[in-house]
């Protein structure tokens, strides 16, 4: 018999508490083995044993990626006093723990639950990341409120986003039945990209590696590596017609 909404939410909350214990054992009050047992138990309750086992095999890589995310935040924020402060206080960590867990379940083909996880994180942090998005290591979110990352977005390594950034779709392709097709429609950010507050990057465009996108920029075209895109103009940009703004 299918679980009710309240039962599902109860299991997911227990799952995520144990995931946090497993990925940040230095701040946990239970043993790693205990946390792992609870993760598998809660996943079996909402999926099945095969899916639970498959997720458990991927959990070490989730832990490694989250470690790099914490390191990236520490590297980017001079206000940080300790790694413990980041894990305990920064909404980006909560958002990424939920996203990276949800992403693996999404890859395993689990329906609904990945969205439930990321939408819960969205409600808590203001950071909206679709579980289908692909995000590399050392991902830093500063402040984070109002960030939106769409389903088919691809983000490389060592990327930093500030509050209010949107990586969204510009338009949709419709099928013969009049419904929108689920095609790649969100941006690709290559390694080392920084996007400042309230910038909107829309459509299946590519932001070349080590580029900087300034605050409040509206960008709907690809830009080459090492570009500097500011409001109303470009800097260190190889084209002369202002393409990309």
C-alpha cells in the first residue's frame, strides 16, 4: 500500500537527518554505522531495497562533493570563522545536502521524492535547485536567497553564485499535443564561473570558463571563456558589437 503524504514526509525527514550525520560525522552525536543503517532503513520505507542499496553505493561520492562545497564557501567568504560555522549556519549547506541527495535519487529514477526534498530545502533556504540539474565540485553559494537553478542546467567545478541568480529557460518547444517538451533549455556554466547578485542567464547558452557575470545582468547568449559581462557593456570580451548582453 502506498504511503500517505504525512508518512512519506516523516520518513524523508528521518532520512535527511541521517544523511547529515553520515556526511558530517565530526558534528554528529551518533556513530557513522548507525547513520548508515538509518539511511538505508528510511529509503527502503519510501522506495525499495534495490534503490536503497544503489544510493548507499553513491553516498561516499555525495559526502566528498559536499566536503568540497564547504571548502569552497570557506575560500570565498572572509566572514567565515570555522568550518563548523559553515555547516551549522549557512543555508547553502542545507540546500546542497538536500540537492546532492535528491540528485542521486533522481538519477536512480525515483519519482516525486527528489522534488519533495529540494522543495523542502527551497522553503527553508530560499534556494531553488531542481534535482535534475548537474553541479560539479567546489560549488559556492553566497547568501543564496532567491537563487533558481533549472532542471537541465549544467554547472562545472569551482563555480560561485550570489543571491538572486536565475539559471532559467528562455522559451519552450511544444509537441504536437500542445505540451512543452522536456528538452535541454537551461544554461551551461563552465569551470570557474562567478555570477553576481540578481543576474539572469536564460536559455541553453554556455558561459565560458573563468567568466564573471556582473550583478543585474540579463544574458541570453553564450559568451567565451574569461569574459567580463557588466550591465550595458562588456569588458575583456572579444566581440565588438556587444553580443551576449
